[in-house]
C-alpha cells in the first residue's frame, strides 16, 4: 500500500538547503501566500515573520476549532483502513515538478479508506462569503499531495469553511463544530449547517483537478528554485494592511 509507506517515511522526504532560503522543502502555506503576494513571502524569510494582532486572534480561534486528540501515524493508518468514516489531520508531502512540497491540512475525511474531503478552516474579520484565490490554492495543493502519495482520490472533493471571528467560541462549538461539519459534508447538507450559525459560517465545496493543482505549482516553483525574483502584488489594498509596508520597496512611491 503505497500511501502507507510514504506516510510513514514522510520525514525522509527532504533535501537539505536545496531550495530558496535554504529550506529543505516548500511549505504549502508558502505557496498559497505567493498567490497573495510573493514579495511578502520573501520578506518573511529575509526580515523575519511578523505576527499581526489579527493573525494572533485568528490562530487562537483556529486552534480552538481544531482541538483534536493526539494520535500516532500507526493509529491513523489503522483507523483509515478499518473505520467506515474517519476524520484525521496528518502531514502530507510529495515531489511536485522540481520541488518538494509538504504541509498539514486542517482535516481529511475518509470514507471506507478513501479520502472524500480535504477540509480547511479559515477565520475572517470580514465577510465569510468571500473566498480568496490563495485560500483555494492552499486547499487544492493539499488534495494534490494526497493524490501523489498514492491515496485513491477518485471521490475527493475540497471543502473550505470560513468562520467569522464574531462567532462565539464556546464549549459546544469546540466539541461539536468539526463533528457536525463532517456529517453535513458527507450527507450533502452544508446549507443546513450554515443556517445553524446564522450567517457567520460559509462552506465552499470545490472539485479537485490534478492538472489545475499542478499548474499552480509550476508557477510557484521558479521562485523557490531561485529562477526569478519575488513578484509583488498589484493590489494596493494588500499593501496597506501588510506588516511589511514600512520597509517594502514597491510601497515607497512605486505603483503596484
């Protein structure tokens, strides 16, 4: 069973210092951030990542929603094989083109041993009904890695769930949110799930295309292979809220 062997040997899937900034592999989150602003990704390595207040709040809520019992890879493999329905979170990785890509999806739903949903949770202070392109890229890359690891992805779909930070993170939400979400996805009842949270939760269901996901990596990999300089965003609104706007050269009188 190829996916089992790859999962157990994932830590060996690295090439020390081969890629830009001497990283042993390219993080999925980094690829997604390239589609927001590649120059911001570069600054996070050359100047150090800066955690904003919004990011800190979002991370805290995110961790509350994803509080899951710790388990070993051997236990995860056994449950994938034996349980008719199982939700897990574990590292995924594979060589894509000329780079090695590794990441940790929020959750993967398995039905009878096959992944049927890659699930990503995103918190937002703005309208949860807006899905950004970089968020879609991140989830689709996780799906691609599952495919390349040898899982049967013939029934795989992508679910991106955006939650408003106004939503109260109470005990019931922490305990049942993922369980209810999993059930609604499997049963195709996401509209009912959204209504339960009165406009503060939006579920985006996307199809998985291996070729589309690979195309996204093909553009991103040239940066990590140092074949080109980082490309800044052309949306000035992103620059205004960026934590690097005080030192970013394109911001200093250059029209982006």
